[in-house]
C-alpha cells in the first residue's frame, strides 16, 4: 500500500505540473520539481526510520540470541557463565595462600569483548533460500506493478484514440486507489476480500491464492492486449484496472506470506533485502525494457 500511495502522489504532482506549466516550462525546469520533492521524501523516510523504535519481540529475541552467543564464546574460551563462576572459583580461592595465587575469573577473557549479534550475517548464512524465494515472488510483483503504473499511462495516451495524457494519468490514479483497496483487503483476508479472500478464510492457503493470481494474470495478457487495441477508452481503462487489481492482490498477500519464512531475529533484514533487490533493479528497468521493446517491435 505505501508503494501505491507513493506512485499515486507522484502522478498527482505530475498532473498539477502539467496543468500549471507550459510544455517549454516542463522541459526546462518543471520536471525537476518532482525529483526534488522525491528527494525530500527520501530525507523524511531516513529520519522516520532512524527514530522508529524496534519491535519489542525483536528486541527480546535479540537479547536471547546475544546471550546464547556469549555463552558459546565463553565455553569456547574455557570460561563459564557468570552465574556459575563464583561456585567454580570458591574452592580455589579458599586454597590460595595469597592474592597473587588466586585464580583469575574464568569469564575474564570472554567478557573483554562483548558478543555482538549481526542479523545480516546470520540471514545470509542460514536463510538465503528464504531471500531467494521472496525475490522470485517480488520479481513478478515489481515488474507488473511498475509496468502498469509507470509505463502503461504513456502507452495508453499514445495508442488509444481520444486518450490524452491527462486522462491517462487520471485513470491510472483511480486504478491505483482500487489497487490499494484490494491490497488492504488481501492483507486482512476478510470481507470484502472478494472470492480469493473468501476462500482463504475457509482454509485455502495463501500460496494457492497467490498462485491463482499469477495464473489469472498470465491468462489475461492476450485479452487485455486486444481490449487495449480496440480503440475504446473504457475497454483500455478496464484492462488496466484488472491488472492493477491483480497486482494489488499479490502485493497484499506478500507480507503475510513471506514474513513466516524468517525467524524473528532476521525478519526485518531478510524482508528488506529481498524487497530492495527485486523492486529496485527489476521495477526500475521494467519501463525501460517495455519502451525499447515497443520501439523495436512497433
């Protein structure tokens, strides 16, 4: 949903700039306004993330993991846990003739360096297969979402008679609102979550629900191309809406399906890494590939 909201905000800004500026002004300086606003939101995002507290469940699990790692390090160095060190050293201290003869604490060496837990290292070593699975899932999501939210508006304005650039952007905004509503329903799997949410409420697995969305999107590619080439604004809008709804459905199932792949201590790192690897490169180059293919194939 935040991704859809960000794209929606960007489209609204572009529509306002197109209405307020001439073509020459847009080419000269208008296009920079959107990029400057994007940079500002990036700064806000960094501030929010740095001031956002970590979940209590993660902090508790982090303490447990660090305690376990510290015990392992102490045992490997020949030490004992702090709770047991007094019992182990008591007989030796009683037998010592002087302070110089007293044994050093068993845990002195291990405790000179506090054990630090590195979730990224743990995630890459033990949970790389979960990252790969999520990357494959989000590969489709990123390609589909950015194809229909970034490339499709310009494609419609150039290939559908009567579809201006402003109308195309407006219809895309309406479809993105529909996408966010679909993702909101899919995340909660409650009515009104349409047929798929109804089936999931009654025992259908989320993976099967997602697979149904994937196969349905593949089956509708050819009919959508025919509808778009028919020359009707209504049919082109309908085809666009159907695919964005399917993308929203897959996006809504993303978090609830992928989060269980990771244990608590690496969940945030794994989810973020797989998401950025897929959405950044794949989502970024998808419109470029589609534009180049359209020019090459005609």
